[in-house]
C-alpha cells in the first residue's frame, strides 16, 4: 500500500485527496455488503442502535482518520519501507495500552512474542529498503527524516489506540458493522478535509485504479480482517498476528514478481511466523 501511495504522489495526487477516494470507495463497498446481509437476515438487524453507531462513526472520523493522515503525510517525507517499519511498532503500543486499561500485566510470552514479531516485521521491510536503494534509501531523505519519522511513529501510536478501542466495538456489534461504521466516519472526515484544502485526488485512469486497489485491498480487506481477528482473539494477540502483512508482501513479491528474498528478510519471516505460531498455539491450548 505505501508503494502505491508513493506512485500516486509522483503523479501529483495529494495525501488528503487520495485518502478521501480511498475511504469513500471502501465505505461504498462495505455498505453494499451490509445491504446484502440485511436481505439475508431474518430481522434485517445488521447495525447497532443509532447512538452506539454514531460513537463508532466518531471513532473512525477522529482516531482512524487522524492515523492515516499522519501516516500518509509521513510518506511524503520518508521512504515507504521506513514508514512501514515505524508503523509496525503498533503491536508494542497495543500491549502497553491493554495493560494500562485492564491493569493486568501482560504475560512474559505475550511480551516476547510481540517483540519478536515487531523485530521480524522490521527485518522484512528493512530488507526491502536495502534491495530498493536509490529513492527509498534513508540517505536520500535526510533533511526531512526526523519530521517524517515523527509522523509515522505518531501514526503507529494512533493506530494502537484505534485497535484497543475498536476491540470493544467489535465485541458489542460484530466485525462487519464496526468496520463499516468506522470506515464511513473516516470517509466523511477525510472528504471534508480534502474539500476544504482543495487537495488533488486521482484524475487519470491509472491513478483511479491505484486508488480502487488501495481501497479494496488495503482498506476493506485489511480492516475487515482486523475486526474479524478482534472478534476471535485477545487484542494484543490480534496485533501480533497483524505483523504478517509485511511477510505476505515479501512472499507475494517473490512469487508474483520474481523479487529476490534477502537473508535478513528470510530471518524476519521466520521470526514473525514463530511469534504468530506461538500465540495461536497458546490460544488453542486455552480453548
């Protein structure tokens, strides 16, 4: 997803314009799914009561929208790989926030698996940085590195808050309703921001297709799977499993594009798989 966003930026698309398209398309797709589900449900009740629904919309319009704005503006200042490394600090923040909220110290196993997963994700993405070189190298963006890194870290913290708060919403209302309302809230906020700033969105066919891809794969599928995971697993465990995203990116790049997998990337894949396997094994024993 960050690579696609970089391609959009190079053609003149601006962050808020792209984000507006991304979340509006995603919201429309999700509402289509809700409409289908309503027809197949006996009482037609797919969404929560209005007051709770508005709270979930606000969660998306404020916290999730804030996270993606921080991340996408950070992408303009630093390389896509480095931005992903910093974003994937969020499982560590999730463990800390969950511990504060529940006043229960996380187990040693959860702490170790979280650190291993974050390190593995970093190695996967870091290997991509080294392989890419050129425009994606840290040396090429030295002057704006600090600001971009701060934005990306801010995005990871915001995303951790979102994951922890969304966990309660998913438990109450289910994955589909939560994802649909959150994405709708973000779409409204980001579209208003794009309109007020007159931010340029996609215009050409290629730009629109990239935006649709980001909306369906990196928004509908990604947030939908996260909500489904929150419905089945403890929030800290779901966050650890989310580190599989860069692993899948490396594997798909090798299979579909013939990209070479470096030694450090292979080590990163093993670490993430080990952490996720351990978490799932522990959850399986607890059932």
